């Protein structure tokens, strides 16, 4: 209660501001408002999904902001740059030992985007991000794509090639790791000890793939990834890297979308298979298999919208290298993660989201070892929790967000989960953020 009372003046100040990733350079390119492509950035509408599938190349054909007099040269007079600033404050239920409570991010994150159509069938989004925690800029989510359109079996067929650096970043739904809820979150909060590898490779890999959408219903995508280890010495040695892909790691995606009346449905599957040399580029390998299923549902209520996302990932691992090095008690492990979130949008001004999540797997006393705050006292990765988030968009490129994250179980237990008398609820956090896009 004391933390909530202290937060009220800060919230009042934010709400006095008088509608991300919504990338405003796309709005400048198309001449359309952000809410045409986004219900709540980075959530995509049907139009936004189409815009991405077609390579980010749609332009305002009535505008006179182009230079060039042939199809070989057609440039915008405006450089396709955007910026995002995220300011935040995080307060934990219980202060971590020997640390202050209330972690300010000023900024938590600052991103610069090169985003737009670069040629008639080629466009992309490249993100360069500064993080407060690391205190430097680095390459973030990037997706470059060539796209075209023909007919196949008498039906419309969109197809393309994607170059990207994060499995699932090429996806157009918000149920996969790269674009799934929470849209923004604290970088200072303590997180569970275990997560599937498919959501842990962003910025550390480079991939090339092909995708298609047939008849507006069937989407398929296959992308091959290799480790690239940005910031490490070249040629790559793999030293100090948890994952060093042996050969290539295939990522797959298949989804079916359908509209019935006012109801929109998407159901699909995705996943990655990866063989890895931890800390090296040869020797014993660890094997990861991450198949997953997902769904998305949308229903409008006049100017308002309800959407629901869900995903379940089952990871199976054979840890030959990690086990031989004494990092795992078991040769084989499994990990299951489930997340369900639902958001109600009021006319692109307000949003309220509720989410539940759970992680479960077998015990491994070495892989999930005891450690103050971050460890597991019983060798279990099991965690369960919930998120309640409220967002206010005074204008379409400013978001004021408040979120509460609570845990009922953390790293295997509700009480004394780390062996140092810390409870799961001690990691509950109140997160306040101001998100600016321009």
C-alpha cells in the first residue's frame, strides 16, 4: 500500500500529458494513422499483418514526397527514421539483499529505427537499441524482406524472403515470443530461472527464410539460423557463448487464419530444432527441440476490441555437453511454458490486460542450482504467476502504462524458493512506464 501511495504523484504527472513497436516512419510513409496497423503496439490489425507480409512497401500514392523518375529509382524525400524512448520505474515487493528498491530507467530503453520500403518489393525494419542496464547501443530486432504476389491454384498467393536476427520476429501474430505480451516490461525485475531456447536467441543469430500466405488463410515459413554473436571477436570461437549452433537451426511456422462474422481466429504451430556447442565450436553437443502451438482471437465491440493470445511451448533437451561438463545432473530434460493474455481496448485510448503464465519441468539440481534470489532450492524450474496491466494513449504515439506482476510459485516453491529465505511473492513488481514514439 505504501508503494502504491508513493506512485500516485508520478502517475498524476504522467496522466497530465495531453491518441511501439509502432514505428512512426511507417505512418509517414503510408499517410495512415498508427491505429490502422496497430490495435495496441506492437499488436497488429489485419491491415498491419498484410502490410508486413507485403514487405513494408505500401506508400501514400497521392503524396508528392517521392523523387526519381523511373521504376529503377523511387526514393522518399524523408529518411525513414523513427525513435522510441522508454522511461520507467520498477518497485519490488521485497528489496534484493544489499540493493536499493525502486529502479529507475532513464531511459530504460532508447531505440532508433530504420523502417520503410526501400524498393518496389523490398523493405524492412532495423532497430538499434540503447539499454540502461548495459549502457550502450546494440543491434536489436531486425527484419528485412522481399515480397511479391501471384496466384496459385486460382487463389491469391503472397510470398517472400526474410532476413532477420530473431526467431519469430518475422511473424505477424502476437502469440509468439518476439512480439508476445508483455509489450513492454521491466528490465530490473527478477525472472524465473528457466526459459525455452526459442525465445532466447534474439540478436545472437542471423537467419534467412521463405514465407507465404495462400488464399488469405494458410501461412507457412521456414527459416534457417546460424550463430553470429554480435560484439564477439571474429572469426567466431564460441568462447563465452551459451549457444553455438552446429550447422543451421531450422525454424518452422504454419498458421491458419479465418474470419467468421465479427470473429477473427488464428491457430498455428511453430518451433525450432537446434544442436549447440556451449562455449565452443566443436566437441559434445547439446540438442534442443522446441515445438509449440498458439492461437489468437479478436472480436470488435463497436469502436472497442477484445483480443486473446495463447501459446504453449514444449522443450526437450539432450545435454551431452552440459552434462559432461558438470552443468546438468540429467542427460535429458524437458520444459513446458504456457502463457494466456487478453486485452480489451477502448477506442485506441485505453487498454486493460490480464495474463497468466506458467513454467514447469523436471528437477535438475545442477541445471537449476540454489542461489540467492535467482536460484532454486529444490532444483525445480516451476514458476506460476499473473500480470495486470493498464495502458493509456493520450495520443497515438505516447503510452502511459502501469503493470503489476505477481508470482504464486517461483523456481520451484512458494516459500524459501532460493534457500536464502526469499519467497515467490517477494519478486512481485509494480512497473510504471512512459513510452514515446516519434
